């Protein structure tokens, strides 16, 4: 049995950023990631201004912007009548980063763990799957995990579950989220991009169908929105049905849609939920493990990063002292519950007012007589909400004096 001060299960944005912040402040931290690498295609990878400001505070903004990326200053919606409706523009946002950066998530995570690796207290274990938690009475004192070398027990002052919406740590702790439901799932795939195509990333909305098109320079990453649980029904209709639908939504892709095959798609089963309680003595849940977000607004990564920053700000001192009272975990939940509830409420409104009607064809078309960006109050609120979220966090933890590895 080995020991550490903090063990974090899950090498996604929440877990990796928390590990970096703690290691940077001198806390001994072990990050467990159950996959062999970070290369999972079709992951969310919209890095909003709030997260870029955190990277800037850590001195990583220049390295981040050196990664292959594309900047999106506006979010647009393409309608059946040919109009392009501006949902929001970030150009006037009071930030050094008035845009959303589209960066492959594996590049972002590699940057974060590489930065954490510069500190002597950081340890990363890949292919490490959590199989249970170590309990002492009602308290959690670490995890059991399996890697290529076998079974292990790792004791810790604090155990953090940041292992996603299907969290093994959450399940082992007996915590069950409240489900709010979603009317859709998402079928991800890619098609070639050619010279002359639109430069923008956009949302295409039609009666009965929706699709997000993300410009990846050499290809389009496409998110075809389908009714909840509708993948088997779509597949039963045959690939030609999907190819035709893509071509009707985006005629410039009609010829290229011939390359589509169900075997080259990936299904995201959308969930929207949150825990009533994010903690037990010695245990904290953050990110999707605490609150699975809808892809609406693309804010999941950024909310997870904000959780991590808030956790580090509040818990670094107690971790260095060797004890984390549950009252502090409760205080952290109270702080982060506010943006979680507000964001999920906004997502539910969009799901119910736009996505559900569009997918069911309840209205003959989706109409926007006035662009939201033309209403000053709505424009300013949308810009800040998408750019910074409800309660943006900033790095308050110091950097430990020892930094050599």
C-alpha cells in the first residue's frame, strides 16, 4: 500500500488542471487515468476565455496558443431560409482572449500534464482503472486501482473523483446524480474540407434536424443531433438516409457525404444531471462526475476547469497541513453549485425551446425575427455567459519555490 496527499481519478480537464494547480503549490498529488493515452476522438474541445485566462495566470497561455487551434469570435446559426443568425459575438468581451479556441482535447491535456510534470510532487499513472475506494468508517481514505502491473491500494488525505459522467469513484462511494434528461443524442463524424468552404464554425438548424459544423482546417467535424435514443432507428434506415440528410442540411457537403459510414461515427449519449451532494469525508467529486452538462453552449470543459481552480484555491492550504475538514468540501460545493444550476437551467431552456421542437418538427421551421445579438441586454449577457460563465474562478494559489524536474 502506498500513500499520497491527494489522489485524483480521471485525467480529463477537471482532474488534470486540479493536479497541476496542487503540484504547482507543493502538494503531493497522484493522477490516475484509466486509458493508455488522451487520444479520444470527438471529445469536447472548446476552450473559452475563462479557461484561457486561467492558463494565462499559470504562465501557459503562450504554450497553449502555440498548439494547432482555430479561433471563433462569433457563434452563428444557419436557417432554412438562408439567413445567418448571430447568436453571440465575443469580440467586445473585456478579455485578452475574446474568442473560443477550438483545440483538440488531447493536445490541451498533454499541455496540462506536461506542465504538472515539472513539479516533483506530481505523479501520473496511465491505464489505471479505479476499482473501489478505501473506507475508514464513513470516511474515504484513498482508492483501489488496477494497472498493467496489477492491483494496488493508494491511501490519500483527499480523494477526488474527476472521472466523468460514468464515474467509478462516484459509484463506489454510493452517490447517485439527479437526472434532468435531454431530448437528444449526438452522432459525431468527419468529412473532408475543401477550398472555398465556409471558414466559420456554425449551427445548422432545420425542422426535424440539427447539425453543428466545426472547422478543423483539413476536415469538418460534424455533430449530427438525433432524438434521444434514436441511433438504432437511424441506423435501421440505412446509411443513405444519413448521407441524404447531411447533403440537404449542407449542400456543399452533398458529394462528400458519400464517404460516410456508420462504422466511422461515434455516438455521444447526452446526459444532464448533478449530484445533490458532491462530497463525503475525505472525498470530493468535480466536473462531469458531479454534474454532467449538455453540449449546449459547449461549456462543459470550462465549467470543469472552474471547479478545479476553486477546489485548489480552497483546499491547497489544508492539504499542505495534512487535513481537509468536510466543512471545506461543503463550502466548495456551495460555491460551485451556483454556476452549475444556472448553466444547466439555461441548457434546459435551449433544449426545450429550440432543440426539442426542431427535432420533432413541431414547428414548420425555426424562426428568429430578430437576432439575439441585436438586443443589447441579451447580446451583453450572452457574450459574458458564453465567455466567462456565471462565476469565473481565478488562480489564487502560490507557486512552490521548488520547480525542477
